[in-house]
C-alpha cells in the first residue's frame, strides 16, 4: 500500500519566508515566557523530597494528595509509578519543608489516615545546591552536544551546513523548552534527557536531507541551488514523514501507558519530534541557503596526475 506519491514537487524553499515568520513568532513567545514565567522546575533541580510507596491494594492518588495537603504539604505532587499500587510522592522545598525530616512527617500523616503508608521503597532528599549544580550540568550537556554536532557536520559537509544544522537544533530546543514554560509543565531530569534525544533525532533528519542535497549538487549540475534543495527535500519527504509518524505512535503509547512518571519524558519527545521534523524541512536547508551555500562548496577537486595525457606514459 502506497501512502504517498512516489515523488512530490512541493516548493518548500519558496515558502521559507512564511516558515521564517512562523518560527520567529514561536521563538519570541517561548523566550518571552521563559523570561517572565520561567520553568516549573521539579525537585530534581529545585530540591525537595522524593518517596516511593508500595501498597498491597490499589490506592487513589487523589486521596493521598488530600491527606498531604491537609497535613501541611499543599504543593506535594502525588503520582502513580508503574501501577495503581506504586505511588510516587514529591514534596518540593518550601519554607516549611526545607529539612530532611519531611519523609518522616509524610509517613506519620499517612499512617494516621485511613489510607495507611504501605511499604516505603525509597526515600531521596535533594538539596537546593545539588539541584542547581545538576541543572547547570544539564545545560552544559546541551551546549556540548550542539558543539559536537557543529564539529561533526563541518567535517562531513562544510561549515555553512554545520552552522545551518546548529541553527535548526537550537531552534528545536528553544521552542520545546519555551512550550514547557508556556504550559508550565514540570521540568525534570527525564525532560532534560529527552531534550538531548530530540537533538539526536532532529540531527538525523537534517543529515538525511543534507546527504541528498550533496548528491544532487553533484548530479544536477545545470540546476540552481534553490531547485536542488527543493528536489532533495521532496525526495526525502516520504522517509521523513513515515519516520516521524512511527516514532509518534511509539511515544503516544508511552505517554498513555507509561504512567505519570514518564509523561514528561514522552511529551518532550512528542513536541521535539514534531518541531524537529518541521525544522529539518523548513529551517535547516533555508538557513544553509541564506549562508550562501552552493554546489562548489561540496565538489571534490579532481587533481590530474602529471603525465596522464602523455601517450608515452600509457602502458597497454
């Protein structure tokens, strides 16, 4: 069964200015939200107490949350962690919860309620200093990833393609993080890990397009740069769409069935895959075009050996 035409002829590069306006609007909204609202940091970065409780029967997290709120933990986050019997409790640092005895207070509250406390599987306390250091290291990991991508693409293609790919990747990361700020989704360590995965996914899509552009630069000698890029994007379009759709199906299943603990990770990748697919078509190649890339940048110079045209040098 063929879902798409074998060869499309969409003028993607001709629509690059419309895409530019759309990207600028998304970036401005995201940056504005980050500067005003900021990120809703989880306790991985802001500090706090994390507890995992295992019950012998199904437990309603709403009841657990109600007990904690009435007991002086209004900001406590209660989620299922794998099953309806496994409960994850996260209490962020506040003026009244800034000590390491929060876990004891939580256990006492639940023990005195009709819910009970179950079995304490693990307790983890993250201090504010450690959380800040963890966030800074995570940002450094993102920066190092972008630098590594730039070096890799520069060696494989050319510096204009390298800079274009980094522009597209930075575009994806800023928009994804901006949406997290706008919606105020919790920003945790799994979300940061998902951002690194988004960089890898988006780069893969971009490299596929760049590879085809390089091939067509050498094959379509009499075609201008814009048309060559259009042909290349159209030739890889089916592969790009099918890869994105199958990835989104897996991520959708992970979001629905993976439990609340994995929802942040899944939704980050869902946003990243959609934005990354868009940027590989409408951002990366137009950015390279604006940087002045042309066929000559990727041509391999053929050096003739001395005496190659001398008939006396021919040996039958």
